[in-house]
C-alpha cells in the first residue's frame, strides 16, 4: 500500500501471502505504518488480498494472529479452526 505524493511514493502498508496456487494460502506480516493506522487501511488491505486470493480460486485462507489483533481478524470473518486444528511450532534447542 503506497501513499502517492506527486511522483513520489511511500510504502505505508503491506501484507504477504504464500499459496499452493490450488486451495490454501497463508497470510503473513500484515502491517500498516503507525501514522496511518485506525483509518480503515488495514481492513482495506485485508479485503484486497482476500479478493485477490479468491479470484485465484483459493478457498482456504489462514494466518497466525498475535493476541492483540485477534479481534481485528475476527471482524474480518476469520475464526479459530472449527475442527480444532492447532498451529504448531518447532524451534531449535
Ligand atoms: C493490525 C493493523 C494491521 C490494523 O490496521 P489499521 O489500519 O489500524 O486497522 P483499521 O483502521 O483498518 O481497522 C479496521 C477495524 O478493525 C479494528 N481494529 C483495528 N486494530 C484492532 C486491534 N488491534 N484489535 C481489535 N480491533 C482492531 C478497528 O477498530 C476497525 O473496526 P471497525 O471496522 O468496526 O471500525 C495495524 O494496527 C498494524 O499494522 N499493527 C501493527 C502490526 C501488527 O500487529 N500486525 C498484525 C500481526 S498478526
């Protein structure tokens, strides 16, 4: 997401998605610059990326939510897995 000022553009938000190009995609690094938060841009960014993935026929979109943004994603329709699937992590000792 860019702020345009004349010919200059400034990065003010981004999100990444990794996908198997078939069924599944996972969202990463959803970020809006602090100066531009609480203006609806995060929601717009999420709707944009979901629309793009849906247009590519991706039917399952997942993400790992930090505790302080669970409600943000819930408001966009994200739910805990209905079958109880848990995100699991492995770290080196
Ligand atoms: C989380 C983040 C992307 C939200 O972007 P934003 O532009 O501030 O959010 P918006 O203004 O689009 O808010 C959309 C809605 O979500 C709500 N919302 C925003 N942040 C929220 C939060 N942390 N918790 C609960 N609700 C939140 C807003 O109140 C708004 O509600 P409304 O539609 O009823 O008015 C942004 O705060 C951010 O970049 N945070 C730091 C990085 C981060 O934590 N990313 C997530 C990593 S999992």
